[in-house]
C-alpha cells in the first residue's frame, strides 16, 4: 500500500490553514469569554439600577405611611411598583426607568388595575435574580422563602437620614432566565457559524496563496531535474527580486557555467586528440617508411623521430602542469621575492636565443620590487611569456620588458613587435590550445597551453593578467602582482 506523502505545497497549505484555524478558535474563545462576562456585568448593572429605583420608591411609600404595615404580606404592591418601573422604562427608553437619580421627583403610586401574580417567588419581568425587601431588623417583608444571600447586592431604604429597611438581590453568577439563556445560545451558534464561514474562506484563500508562493520553487525543482539529467541549456524565470528570485538567478548562472564547462570539456578533448594525433601520425609514418625501406635508418631520421617524441613529451608535460594548476596541486612555497632579479635572470637566459632569431630584448626595471610568491613558479611564468613572444615575433623585431610599481601593485609588461592579433583573438589568448594562426602550425604554435598555465600561476599569487595591443605592433601581456606590503596588510 502506497503511503501518501504531502508535497511542499500541501505542507505550506496545511501550515497556513492550521495557523488560521488556531487564530479563529482563539478569537472565538476570547469573544465568547468577553461576551459572557460583559453580559453578566450588564445584568448586574441593570439590577443595581432597579434596586436603587425600588429603594427610592419604597422610601417615598414608607414616608407616606409611617411604617411597613402597607407592605407586610402584600407582595402585589411591590409588583405593582415594579410594573410601573417597566412602563416608565418603556416610555423613557432607559434601562431602569425614571427615578430620583434621573431628576423625577413625583411619587410612585401603584398603577390602577389588577396586579399580576408574583409567580411563586420567581423574579418579575426585567429582573435576572431573586430579590427581598426587609425591615431595619432584617425581617423579610417581600421575597421568596429561601434564605437571604450573604453576598447579595444590598441597597438601604432611608427616610430622613435613617435606615428603615433593605432591598437585597441575589448575586448574578450565571444566566438563569430562559430569554437570556436562549439569547446566549443564539450568540454562540452565530459565533460558531462565523468561525465555520471564516474557516472556509481561509481554506479558499490559503490554497491559491500557497500555490502562488511555491510557484518559483516548482520552477526551480523542474529546472534542477533537467539539469541533473544533463540538460545544461535549461533556464528558469526569476519572476521576482526576492530571495527566490535571487536563487533562480544563481540557478541560471550555475546552469550557464555547467553548459560552458561542458562545451570547454568537449573542446578540450577534441584539442587533445588533435594535438596527440599529429605527432603520432608523423612517428608512425616515419617508422613505417623505415620499416618498408623507403627511408634509411640514419642519424637524420633518428633526430626527426626524437623531435616528434620531444613534442609529445612537451605536450604531456604541459597538460600535466595545467591539470595540477587547475586543481591547485602545484606546490607553492611562497616567501618574499625580489621580482626584479627574477626578470633579469629570465631575460638573460633568453637573450642568446632571441639574438639567434635576430630579435632584441629591451629591459626597463626598477631597483627592487618585492612580492610574496614562489620564485620557481614566477620564473616559470616569466619563461613561458618570453617563450611565447620568441615563437610569434617576426625576425628583426624585439621584446620590450618593463616593470612599474603603481600603488600597491607591480605591473609587468611583456610587449613585443609585429605581428599583432585582432581584438577577438586578444580575448582568447588564454584559452587552452588556442593559437592565433589558422593553420595551427606546430613549428611556431607550440602546444597552446603556455598562456593558460600563466593565467593559473598569476591567479595563485593573487594577481591579474590581461592581453592588449602592443604599441610596437604586436601583443602586450600585462601581469599585475600585489607587492609584499599590500599582502602583509591584508593578512
């Protein structure tokens, strides 16, 4: 049996929806508690007003009669007074009707007509609690037969500053009247109905919201699957400038880099096979010619074979150096090095070879320029650049080597004479196996890996290298290396 596992859209929907449900239930509970407490407080306030009105009315009646004889065993009289309060309340619109505190000084007389029955001690209309009327000694004059509540609400009946009795009401702790209970139930049903409708609206709003928020994530997931399957041309639409949009931009950059690396790997393998095929074909042809007797096995033929073997050896060595520099496996033993002395040694070693091809080397160097680097790798860098210029510079020209400190950087310029290259070729000089001549003539082109190795060495020393047009008609290779004080300050 397959177990259903929710996706990220379902998880986000459930998270947002559950949060909405918790908030709705919390709000419902808070509203219910607030309503019940407020409703009971409202009842208490209304009863207190009625108690005060009843106390004032009984004070007036007591002052007229002089004692409580008119009220003893006369529950009908008290209900007539309460009925008059209700009629006044309906006429005036107030919760307790007119009374002394409202500026009404008329005497409360029982209304004409037969009074209603009290109803076995139940509170009359408008009252939510039971009430009693007692004399000054506490003897019950009007009220149910149940004991007087100790914590009930009391209002004194005073005449000429003396307390002649009390009006007492039972405390309001819960709803007792059917109308109040029905009203509370109706409010509760309405509240739950609002919660149900709000839940439905939350679900309808949360689902498209979750899908909208996760749409960029789905695009990234689909793009990642295609990328993992080897489709490096896939791209995703960022759609926004937030974190997901930036992630989509990074994804596109990654896909572009992988696509570029794949193309470079294909080109690299094609170039390697081409470079190895040529000397191997020459070796095979010469060996077959010697084997068939077409060519004699002479010192000249041996020298030709050795030249091809040397070409293969040089190519394999360059590939090894390049792979190690790409992986960072070249051993760099850095220390403060005077670059000026290294340049002088390198130029001196090439001076005779340059002279044999009718080329000159002009050097303009400062007295001292110290960088933090590996002297062996820096010497390899300078030798490769001088060797590259020697191969490509026409006879009768020369190399102009100069080093100039600029701020915290030493700029070394290897500028040779004609022939030059185009602007498009300048941007590709540091690519592997790239040579400017279309025929890829091995006599002058070498393996095409020297400048790529130079680029890795310069970057390993925290510098930069670039190719520009030389003022002397050829190519100018500018190497920028940070001076030692700059590195010491950044460490």
